[in-house]
């Protein structure tokens, strides 16, 4: 059964006409061409499809768009402001925290939610915040470093960083 | 080499050239691609592990509205496979299915839901056959044979080689030890599920976008199975969301998508579900191993006899190479004067095994390094010291004719020994109790242990899969009069940074920034052939081809600039966007000016580079597997804490020293080392391809245990940069080697902590607990395979070692 | 991509409407709150309901409030909220712990306490795709006629895998159920039954609306979870323990409940007999651990071998009790 739904994604209003059983993941990727949100299992087991709903991480593969009307959805496409990257995006790029890049969108959104609530997380807090996002490439170390560097840079406390390009 | 041997790009921790696209979600992986009028394809898969197909009726599916085509094995009758000698796969099985998940039919429909409904309407009648589900089953000749072409019944391939005088070696030994080990199978689990999008135009041209690590071999397989000349097929590897070897074979869904596109005249995309990725597999072979070493009292090896049996699953895949690899690299770490290797691969009714990170070598490395740890313990030697004493020497060959161009293993051992506090630990800290859990009458504790292991891996296979004299990698460099540089290469970036490597090398040579270089890769229409991202070959092979092409074009530019500046070309160098005379810095041109002069002088500026590895295969059948331009080396110390009540093992930290030659980008090298070590932890402790009732027990991301942030130890990586003569600027590999020492280092650390040997992986808590129980009962404090099947390997091919190989008593 | 089967979605905005809607559609309808259990199951075609009734618009199911000394937790309270709430952390640390160990952070952000208590039982012959189950020949719980764990038997051995149920039972919680005939409140323990298929006593037309926790009154509680990885995984053993000590140091109240070893949470009633009136000595702990071990009969249908899981009952029970015997951290001394 198709329905007209009104969604707010990355600050923009969208009207979609979709079957109600289509998950947010499918609607983002297939109806709105927002393919930055990835999928690795579609069962809530890997975190690749993590998006933010009102700033809180949740999995697009298990979310019904009909229930998200009136809420603010943020996908990876909404993380940068125009061509200005979010600090986390910059530090992920600088430090090689994205290898194949497939877990990266979900990982970035989980990390953003963490820093929004805890601007100065410990390594342990970072591990716990990202524990639902599986990565097969990095061994996670570069990801922690990127989150830590972003926290420092957001607080303007980064003294040891230098641009090498 | 650049002026003063100082680099502006090489050796710097730069971001990859796709980093921005990856952090913004702009990268378009294969499943992110759509085309107008695109249809969705799905594969129907066998529900039996082993059966004959008696009858297949697609008529009901064909009639379903929204279905555009249904195909079966009859539509794709030609067999294929990655290795020329095991062309045993059918994209859709014709008469026989060989594992649960083997594809039998495919549909193309207006959407995925309709395609799924169509699959349910296809009627298949099977006559089940007895399934062959283990190595022992495969050796049982009463069970049905999977493939007629096998060496013997279900033994796909035998290998039997003997180098040097093995009997003399054992006679010279002062201590001889035998062990058996088992390494369970596991899978790559790239986070991206495979996807393929095919388009066939009415003028007869076929284009396939696929998440593949080896577009060249897909190209070949499509030509063969679809009977279209390669000239009319274009294969484009989309950015790959993780490969690890799982996307290195031509695969059924790629061929089926093409066939469906040809039949319907519409683009067809097939994206595998996670479960289907498990069935596609090509993962780590389960390997049963037997090892016997003779050593002197100080640990010097006098002879090594090693046997393997690989459980290959249902098809050949890379398995013949894997079988050789399960023995070939045992000789490249320590001096071994005599070596006998007997290997075999068997067919079973499971998804086919293939090349996972380390291809065939993590299993024998696990067995060998745990075995050496036992020998060190038996002889009262420090395992680190025993190993470092007999590391192979630069410029020598191994007993099985592999050439060591550079070896930094001794320094790797020294560095991890130092970083981990190993010596202090050996002196005072053994079996340290971390936490006393005593209660009641039981004494229980968490105990810490340290373990060490070493390894080596290829920097690219020295011989191609199809034996020919063609280059393994080709690069074209084109310079635009606007100053832009484009580099074209068939190599495939699977996240390891190979596209960036091309940009770094060109930028370094031409004095530009990576952002000035446009990289076009993995497109069989646009780019010269590179064999693919497997066997850790890209840095050395693509890198050398790229340097050759770049230096040619550089010469033209310098020559034109020299004429203008009235200086010899040899006095010019390129840096920071200028061409400058090092003897007179007033004489300089901008890169753009120099390029325009060169284009005026020579015409359109482009150049090509090719790389063919040195021909080093030994004088015997089977010598094609093992040779490489160079070998990387890794040493690892693992610190574990074992809970003696639960058997749980927690890896606290890994110290990893890796000799990958010069680190062209140390950040990427460390990233590869950390990623490899992580994967090693998963294999050591929790990842396993488990089967039950003829089926994969747990084909999901929930139940196949991929380590989370909380299961992954801290990893300290130390780069040991030997400058290898074969590699670009002295580089070797980093993508696979660092995984190898991790499982044995962990097993050795478990022994150090609690005094029991776990001679198999994964080292699950129940195995640890069982070993502790055996120990408490006074039995051998060990779990692992009890014996090795009494199989008759063929008489070995006896090979004389090269003259510069390690010799007995020297 | 795995997709949901088609359904109609109904989102009543008041509880009475929800109850009526559920009654109207009967067996064709299912309830959903966070969807973290239901939707994966639907994608695997373990359920294919025609109607899905969303509970998220019902304000009656939200919030954590105090009522005459009781703590009343709305069934739609998310697991994240529950684990972070100062009142649960202070008075019922076992519940805060259990809620904080369910699945992974993004799932806890939407998964609810009510949903976790009603979690479908799990079995690795059942939590598989339709294709896989077809290859197996299906099972008693869905589409088949034989249990694959214990063939020949007449029952389903799927495992109660909720982290929160053992805890709320150990805390003597009651649950509120609202149906066409009004509201009833039953002990949390009575919500479950020993059947992998019909694992809840809740009638299909009833909605679990709230969980009522009696005053903690000095109760010490803990929850230990066994699983392979540090996160994401369901429990393969859960141990919930709650003790109250008399001023003289003797145990005066004890509850011990095991999760993830049977089709329902298992209350170790022998633990109460052994513990009450005793000091929590190593011998007493050992005796309770032995009693729990004897009672536990895990089957071969979850991660790790059932023999090891059974052994872990002894270890985890002993560790849980030992933990409760330790001096309490300051936060546990808040008045209830």
C-alpha cells in the first residue's frame, strides 16, 4: 500500500509516495538517490546504515519512514555544510580512518552523535559509542584517532596537528 | 631518484585521493549505481548440499507480470574458473549442485520483490546425493565424487616436493618434534555485499560494473562464457567496499547479470544479500596440518617435513595455488636446509574456498610458529632469540628456490621484543596473575601471557595465473597542456589505497601534488591490463610500471625544458610545480610551460610503462607458486589475558613490526598492518565458517563473529623500512603479511599464560577450558587434532636446492 | 537487499484505540515499538502479518515515574533511556546494566523495555532466512512440523533471549497488560511460559503497557551477560541476582534468575532456600552456583556449545553473587 509521506532529511523537506513497508534505507537509496547510506545486512547487525534521527543514531534498515514524519533525519549527505566538511569528515580523511569507505558514513554519524553529546570523549567512550558499527578494514585504531583529533579541533585545543597537504 | 633522495610525497602521511569522496558518501559503489530501465536480477540457489537436478521448470516464473527473463544453466553452458586448470564452475548449475547456495537459475524483473516472487515459482526437482562435508568424508571413497577431473576421487590436487636431503637433515638433528594442527575456515566478510550491473547495447557491446578485485579475470570469464570477443566487453570495477580476496574470482552473479542484460536489452543489476555473500565465499580453506622438524639444541632447523590437507569446498577457485601456498612460504623466514612438503586439496559440498588475505599461508604459518614455540620451550630457549638467530639472509635463496632480496625480520623481532618488554617478561613475569578470582574451594584467576610469532608474505605472485610472457601491470601516463596529468592503470583500489599510490608516484616524479594527478583505473576499455588486487602485487608491480611510464614522460619534458633553458637535461629537476636547474636556480620554468614546450616538440604527451616480475621460478613442476619480486616480513608479540574459569581469551595488545620495504605512505602502511592484525585476531579467536546438516550454520553478520571495537586490541605498529631493490623506491607489501603472525602469537601467548596448547583456531573459550581440564586431570595439556589421516601422497619430486640456499651444518 | 513483506501500518494515538485495533485485526496484526526484533524477523519471513500496529504514538506507554514508592516504567521507554536513567541506575543497577547490554547503541536507541520483554524466542534453526529454513526443511516454530533441536519431541526449544526479563523477575516486578477486558497486572514471572512458540502468557489482544518495580529498599542487584563479543550479540546466558541483607549481614531476601538457557527465564528457587538466613560465604555461593548449574539445561541451538554454556552457569552465578557481597558503591546507598 503506497502512501504519501513527508520527510525532513538534511534540513530539506521531501514528499515521497512509497509503499509503507519500504524501510528508510530503501527510500533513501532507491527513491531519493541518497546512496551515501550503505547496507551490509539489512537486519540491524552491522551499523552500515546508521543515520541520525533528531540527532540520535539509529539504523535505517529497521526504520519505517511513516514513523519518522515530523522528525529531522540526517544522512551522510547532510554532514558537511555545503563544501565545508564537518570536522569529523576532515579528520577521518586526514588520518586514513576510511579505507574501503563502506562503513564510513555510518561510523561518522555515530561519531557525530557522540561528539555532540560528549565533546571530550575518552578512548573507552569512543569504543562504546562505535561498538555497533562494524569495520573490516581498519582495526578501528585510525577511527579512534580521527574522533579524538576532531574533538580536539572542535575545542580548538589541537596543538600538535599540522597540515601535510 | 629525486634530487638528494628527499621526497616531497613519498614517505609522507597523506590522505588517499578518494578520502573526501569517502567521508561525504559521494563514492558510488556498484550497488549505488542505477541506469534508466534497469531491471533487478536474483539467483535461485540450491537447497541441497549435493544433488542431481532432475527437472527444472521456469514456465510459471516467466508468466509472472514484471518478469523479463528467466535463465538456467542451459543458457550458460560453458564452464569457467579463475585457474586455467580448474574450469569447473557453471554460472548456473546444469546437472548437479554441489553446495547449499549453488545457483541454478536467475531472473530479471522490474523490481527485487517481483524477482523474489519469480524465484519462488521456479520448480526444481532434485535427486539428493550423499554430501561430502569434511576432509575425512572426502577421503572416504564410498562417498560420491564431486568432479571427474580430480587427481583421485575427491582429492582435487596432490603436491609432493622434496628439497635437499631430508633424511640427512633429520639424522643431523639433536631434537625432533612432531605436531598436528587444524586451522578452521573463515570468510572475508567485506562490509559491502557484492553487486554487478550489466548493460548490453543494441550494437553488441557489453558493459559490466562490478565490485571486483580483478576486472581482468572477469573480462576473460565473460568472453568465455558469453562467447563475445573481449574487444566488445567492458568491465569496470566500481569502488570496492572491502575485498580481502573475496571478490577476486569471476562470479556467477556477474555472468548471470550480463546474460540477463543481453536477453532483455535492459540494464540488469544483481546485488547479493549478506547470506549470498557467505555462499559465494572463496574464503580461508580449513587446513589440517602435520609438521615434523629436526633441530639442533640451539634451535637451528636441520630438516622440515610438512603435510597439509585443505578442505576446498565445492569448486576449484584458486585452490590449486592455495595448495602450493600452504607449503611454499614455510622456507622464507628461517634457514632451512632440507624441506619436504606434501599437500592436498579435497572437494567437499561446501561453498568454494579461495584466496583470503594471506592466501593459503596463515594456516601453515600458524602451525609452524606454534610448533617452533613448543620446540623453544622443550629446549629451554627464548622463542624470540631462537628465531632471530636463524633468520634468512639477504641475497640468498631458500631451499625451494625462492629469492630473498631483502629481509628485515631480525630487526622486526628486535623491535617487538623491545616494545613489548619481552625480555623482562621472560625473566620475571611469566604466568602473571592479573586478578585472583578465588572463591570457595576453587582457585581461579585471570592470567596474562605474552606470545611471539613471525611471518613473511609475497609482494606479488611472480607468475601470472595464465602463463604467458605479457606484463603483469601496465600504466599509461598522459600530460595535458594545461598541466593536468592523467594516469591510467587496470589496478583496482579495494580500500588499500592503490589509486592513491599511482597519484603519489607520479606526483613525486613530476614535482606535483597528488591533487594534480587524475587517476583512472580498473576499466578494461580505458586502462591497460593490471592483473588485479590479489597476492599483494599492486605496490610493487603497478608501482614499477607507473614509475617507468612517468620517467619516460619526465625525460621528454626535461629535454624540452633543457633546450629552452640552455642547460643539460641532467641538471634539471622537477619540484613544487617547476622545472628547475639545480646548478642555477634562476633557470626555471613552470611545469605548464615545460609541458607546452614538450608537447610542441614531441606531439601529444603520453607514455606507457609495463612491469613483468623477474623470472625466478625454480627448475621443477610446481615452482610457479611462491616466487615473488620480494618478501615482506612481520614479527608480532601478543599480550593476552585468559580467564581460567571461563576459558575466555582477551587480547590486550599487539605489537607488530613490519618490514614492508620503504613505506610509500606510512599512514596507509600502518592502516594495512592494523587492519590485517585485526583480521588475524578475529580468525584466532572467533571467526569460523561452521557447518551443520550440510549447511552453513550461521550465514549472518550477527552469528558470524566479526570483532567489534570492544573485541579489538590496541595495536602498536612499528615500520621497519628495508629498501628492497625490486620495489618502487624500495617498497614491498603490507596488505596481507601483518595478519599472518597474529594467530600463532595469540596461541603462544595463551600457552604462556596458562600452560596449555590450543593447536587449532579459532581458540574458543570451550577449547581453552577443555585444555585446562585435561591439564588438571594430568593428561596432555593440549587440544587440537588427535592425528593426521594416513593418506598416501605421491612420490615427491626431488629438487636440488640452489647453491646459495642454507646448507646443513653451515 | 532483504526487504520487509508488504503490510498495512496502523498508528493509533490512544491506548484504547490501539486495543480496539488489535482486537479487530486479531492474528493478522502484530504490535511494534522499536522494531529491532520484529523487523529482522519479518525480513526473514518468520512473520508475515497483514497489519503492523505501531505503538510509538501512544503517550501512555512513555516515561519513567514514581508511584507510591513503586517505579513505573512505560513499556515504550527505550533501552538507552532506561540504562541512563538516574533512578534505575541508583535503585536497580541490574536493570540499568541489562538494558545497556542489549544489542548495540543504535538498536538500544529505539528498542524498548516492553519490546525486550516480549522478544521473540530465538534458535539458530529459526532465526534464519526463508531460503535457509527451506533448505533445512523448516522447523516446528515456523512452517515445519518437527523441532530441529530435539527431533521427535512435540515442543519447540527456542530460547528466551531477553536481557531484561531475568532482571525484572529478580526484582519482583509486575507488568501491566491492557486488553479489551481492561487492565490486569501480573508478576513479571507469570508473563512467560516454557514453550518456544507460545512463550508469553499475554493474550494476543493485550498490550504490555508498563513495568512496575516495587521499592528497592536496600536491594542489591546485578546482571551478568555471557556472549562472544563485547556488543551486538544476544545473551547465551544471563544471570540476574538480587539480594537484601539484614543489618547483621545475613541474607534476608534473595532472587536468582537465569536467562537464555531455556524457552523462558528460569528462577532458581533453590537459591532462596540456600541463601536466606546465611552469610554470603564462599561455600554458600558455591552451593547456589551448584544448584543453578543442576537446573540449567541449555540446548544446542545458540552460539557456543551447550556443554560450555551449562558450565558457565556455575561460574556466572558465583560471580554475580560475589559481586553482590562486595561493599556497595556509593550510588547504591540512595534511599529508595
